[in-house]
C-alpha cells in the first residue's frame, strides 16, 4: 500500500484541487490511503476534508512547520511506500502508480521524485546538486544574473544533464517525493532542527549516507503550482522584508553547520 501524505498550511482551495486530482488520477484497484496533516488548522480546511470521504486528517492548532508535519504524517501512515505531497501538486493519471512501481522494482533506491510541470506544460527544476554558500548567494543577489552566477546556478539545477530518463540525483524538491518504508526505517525521519526549508536536502543526503540512492523519475509527471514564497522583490534585502526569506536563511545556516561549507559543486 502507498500512503499519500499532504502537509497543508491554510490553503483550502489548493487542498481541494489536490484531493480532487488524486481522486481522478488513482486507479480503483491501487491500494492507498490519504492523510492530510493540517498545521495551524482552520475550519475552512476541515470542511474541505469532509468533501472527501476516507481521507484522514491530523490537525495542529499551531504552525509546527513543514518538517514536523511530514514526520507526523509518516508516523500516522501504514503503507510500504510513502508519498509526500504539497497541496499545490496535481498528479497526472497513473503517475503515482508508476512512481511506486519504479521504487518497488529498484530496491536500492530509497527516495524518488517525479517530473514536475508548470501548468503551461514547461518543466520545473526539481532535481538538484547540493547547496553551497555560493549557490545561496547567486540565488539571492544580482550575482546570479552574471555569467559566473548563471554557471553556478546551472550546475545547481543540473542543467548540464539530460534528465529525460531515470537519473541519480543528489536531492529532490520536497513538493513531491516517494520513499520506501524500509529505507525510512533505516534513515530515520526528517531532521526537525529544520523548520521548513533544507529538510528535503538533508533527508536526501541521509538516504545516500545510509546506502540508498535518490532518483529522478521523469516518466511520472505531476503539475505543480510553484510559488517561491521565500523569494521576495528586494533581493538581498528580503532577509529584512520577507519572513519566509528569514526562515530560509536560518535553515540554511543550520544546514551548513551540520555539513560544513563546501564552496562549489565541482
């Protein structure tokens, strides 16, 4: 069985869209359960859940963060495979079955992610090399628009690789990723020292460190309404103007403290 965990934060319309799309995308004979972890829960979200019989919900009054939300969902789940989704994901027909079959057939892979698409059909970057401080600087300053900065960022998003077939990657965007229960039992849950950001990067590193590969599986496709809430309009000043930018920076500092500083991805 596959457990589908959706971590939701005050977004009833997108949650409704996600749950509706799951209902259309999943085959009747595909064994699964759907669990919504609703953080900073509001009545509107709980009313949405009532529209979908069989969907389980765990609510938290406070904002416990994405990382702890995922962990609470994993603890409440019972599947052999665990699919973590953001509520802004719309899976295509049989995309979840395909991703699950791929992981089941490749037991050396512990974590896999689909190809994510914008709603115009263009491909989103969702498979990456590990962060370095230079990556963060290029993403959050005018340096990223220079030839040098573009080279750094292209390396980060694996633009030098053709990701048209299943490929090993360093980490996957946490918006949609499937893990095996067997691997999680060895790797452990997400590190709750990270509140919201970098926990997907850290988790993937730990899969690798524990002998499991991390893979990008482009034959499974899902639409993603991707809005970088941590990227504001003020460039380097976002740290002062944007709460999500501050959270991202704090989690990035924790990440580099944990793994040390490597200047480049060479």
